[in-house]
C-alpha cells in the first residue's frame, strides 16, 4: 500500500467531534518568548536556525475556524515522519517553536498547534496566575480533537502518518499521556514533566494515572526527582499501573532535576539531564518506528 493510501485511511479513521462555533481569540501566534518568562537566560539559550528547513506559522482547519500552529520540516522530498509538539503552560512561544526546529533537523515534520486559541493569548500575560485562569477553561476533549486536526493537516502536507509521534512539556506532558490513550494510530510518545494525577472535573475528566491501562502507544515519561509539583510517589503509582496493565511505557526520573529541566531559557534548566533526555527521546522514537 502506498504512503498516500495509508494517509487517506488514517484521515478517514480520525474522530471528528463537534465542538460548536466559538470563534477564535488567537488567530496568529505571538513572537518571541512569553511575557511571563522574560527575561530569558541568554547564557543557556539554545537557538536552532532554519537552514535546510521550512519553518513558520500555518493554519489548521478545525470545525469552528482555523487553529494557528508553528510547523518545521526539512526541505526536499518527503513524506517525513510526524511529531506533534504540545506546548508548555506558556503556549506556543519561542521555546516550543525552537523544539519543532530541533526535531525538523532530525528529519521530522514537527507541528505545534496553539491549543488555547479559543480561550486566549497567554503569551501576553505577565503572571502565572493569570495564565492558569485561561488554561483552566481549556477542555481536554477540545485539545485531543485539535491534535487530531493537526495530524490530518500534516498528512495533507508532506507528513508520513504511518510514523506518528508526540512529545509535550509541562502542561503538554500530561496531554501526551492522554493522547496516547486516545489515538490508536500513534506509534510513541515522550512526556516531559507532565502531571500524572489530579482531581477529575468536567473539562479534565481523566489524568494519566486513570488511562494507564488504555494506552495505545508506549510513552516515555521524563521527570525530575526534585519537581515540587509532581511528587515521586505519584510517578511510582503510574509506573505500577503501567506494569499491572502489561504496558511498554517507561518512566525515567532524574533524581536531582527540578520541574522544567529541559527549558533552556529558564533558571530550571539542567544541561546534563536535558541532553540525556533529548538522546532518550530520539532513541525512543527510533525504537518504536517514528
């Protein structure tokens, strides 16, 4: 079967829930880093150029409009394996855009949709409490549907949907686990310091611990042992639940690392752990056919 036919079959299988018509508050992505994280730490900042890449903003059709996203892909003939990049709590700002370019340098079509676009532009908010008020309005069902739409867009724009992966950071780390339980076509995921346990609500009915037995693709979880927001005992609970379900997912804990240890623009950055995590990400995707 040709890659084009594989892509067509994949798109036909994607769930298409109705989200209603709400209109978009965010139609274009912000430039630079989110206001809440400035000033950035220039001495540790990693900046990836666009040499050999096509990189920039694109629009993803969804049921109630167009979702802004940042896409990076190697120039030249495809199709290229696809990796969804799921944002930190700060939205699709420069760090997340740069991660798509890092992945494109490895040969991937990497795409990061702005998953708060209906709720507001958190990149312009100065305080984390203001940002949390926006993020609290974002339903998981909407996020999963928008990620499906990003996959469909990638399949129509040079992506090889037979080799589909996802990686997410902070807020996006939690979403990575949920998407692995949602999308049967996914090959693998890598979740960076995403919360694994929490109270159920109408907008967030399940958390990674709740879907451990439902994972349709193996996830590598990368966590810091000094993360004050994600206790190690919750990671052990998730690890035990994965083992009980006979799953292939794994959790790696860096004992001395805090939350956001991969975020090279913040004081939380830990070079040794970040570089090791990036190597593990590459090996994980390769081992699972992404």
